[in-house]
C-alpha cells in the first residue's frame, strides 16, 4: 500500500484571512499524504486550523478575505488553482465532506431524500428511482431505521443524532476518493459511533476510500487512524503512525495533550483541553516556535526566536521542535493516554493512569 501513489497529497498549504486585526495566518505550511484505504487523523485544540485546512482544499472558505496557496493534489489534479466551476467536479463528489456543523450542510426547506439524491443524480447520472434506492441504501448503512419512509421528511423531523447520520450519508453518497470527516461522530452515542466507524472502515477496504478524520476524541483516533497529524496554531507539530503517537510522542504539545486527558471514570469525554495557557491568535503569532510560551520542555532562547523545521525523529515520525521530549517523559504521557477502543467496554487500567499522572502534580 505504501508504494502506491497517494490519493490526496497536500503540499505546503497556507491559508490566511485579511481581518480587521491584521492578517490571520490560520494554516501554515501544512503537508501530508493519504493513500487509498488509509485514514489520517488530524487532532489539535480548538482553533488550530483543522477545519480550515481541509475546507480550503476545495475552497469552501470565503475568498476573499481568505487566500489559499500551496498544492492539493487529488491524484494528478491540483485543486488549488481551479476555478469555482471546475471545483464543482470535486467538491462533495470526489472529495466527500462531513461538515462539523450538520445544520450548515442540511437545507431545512428540502426533504432528506432530495438532499441525498441531488448529488448522485447530477454526478453519478442516476435516474430518480435509482437515486432514491441509493438514498435508502445510504440511510440504512448509517443506521436510520425505516429509511424509505423517512425520505420525504424534512431535517427538523430528525433528531440531532439522526441528522448527523444523514450528513455522513451525504458525505459518502458519491463514493468519494477521499472522505473528509470533521468531528463526524462527536455528537453520536458510542454504539452509533462504533457502527459509523465500522461502515467507514468497510468502505475503505472495499473501495480504497482515503479518509481524513478530524476529531478531538483520541479514543476515535485510536480506533480508526493509521497515521496522525497533530496541529498547533496552524502548523503540523507532530506526525506519526498511530501506535507511535500514543506510545512515544515526542513533541511537547502532543505529550501535553496525552497527559491532559481526563482521569478514569470520564471515558465518554476524552477531549483535548487541559494544557495550561491559550493558543496564540492567528493574527499575533509569537516569534520562534509557536508553542514555546506554553511549553513545559522549553530549553533556551532559540525556542523564542527561531521557527523550528519539521524534523524526522524516526522513520515516518516527525516533530516541529528543536527538542524532542525525552523518552521517559514521553512514555509516562503514553501510559496516561491508554484508551479503550470506542464502543468497547474494555476499561483503562487505573494504576497505569494514576502512576503516570502523579508525576505532574
Ligand atoms: N473566515 C474567516 N476569517 C477569519 N478567520 C477565520 C475564518 N475562518 C476561520 N478563521 C480562523 O481560523 C482559525 C482556525 O479555525 P478552524 O475552524 O480551522 O479551527 P479548528 O481547529 O477546526 O477548531 P475546532 O476544533 O474548534 O473546530 C481560527 O482562529 C478561526 O478563528
Ligand atoms: Mg473545526
């Protein structure tokens, strides 16, 4: 699989917005590749640029004030220079989206059936009855009971969780080359979440769909990702295979994220929240390493003056830091973050967690 050409290859992506407070540099030099059948998870605190970096691939951001540079290669096609009209051949079809806010992707005045069939009719050339059949199949796949009888309902007749599943069905409707799922299962109960993750994994196996999965939930990352990209202040600060990221994270930010996971008994909410301090606003990024003001491993003046390059610490494992976290501290954070698979009732070893966390306070 590794020798195959990537389905999606993002190179040096930059996104900025002209704002009243100055230029907001929201995505800064982001590069990654996703192969057929592979899942790349993107994690990071609120505001780190996860949504914008993926929306920008098909210019789903206001331009202007937004500006996008770099490359977004879907196969051999670079999407960045394409016109709005040309992008219609990709957006929602070859690049499927599950948007973070389901209400922005569902039109309240149209039936669920219409919203599920318009793309497939236009882009896959299905007849009305074929498109309705496909819509029923998609709704059943995402776990909506009596799907056929729900096609003529409007979004407000669905519960929040069911709307979310409809949005997932729309993302999958045109059999995309790459699915971008932005907090796609965050609002769902664990059982439904596990069902959706199974569905996505099956589509990946059967059709080689590449997936970019954005989430705050490290349990979901452990359950679905092959590789993980950690973003901070618009940059990739660490990139590694999923096991490496959990076993031996080396960037101070990632280590902080794993250490800050809520303690046992709160497994439902494993959000990335509790590193002291706040991320910098994208209009006023600090000099040097963007993370240095919050860094527990900060070494010297260099951190405050020079922007660290993304550097390989092991094959396939890179960090954007002058100093890798020592292995002992990295392993302690890893123990703290040992998570159950989403939907399983395997519990975390309380001793392991307590040991790892006691060093901090
Ligand atoms: N149209 C816009 N104009 C100016 N700034 C914007 C615009 N859209 C997004 N931003 C800024 O870009 C930054 C990144 O936003 P983004 O939505 O990508 O964050 P995120 O990582 O997805 O966060 P969350 O986890 O909360 O979803 C934020 O600081 C946001 O305020
Ligand atoms: Mg977001």
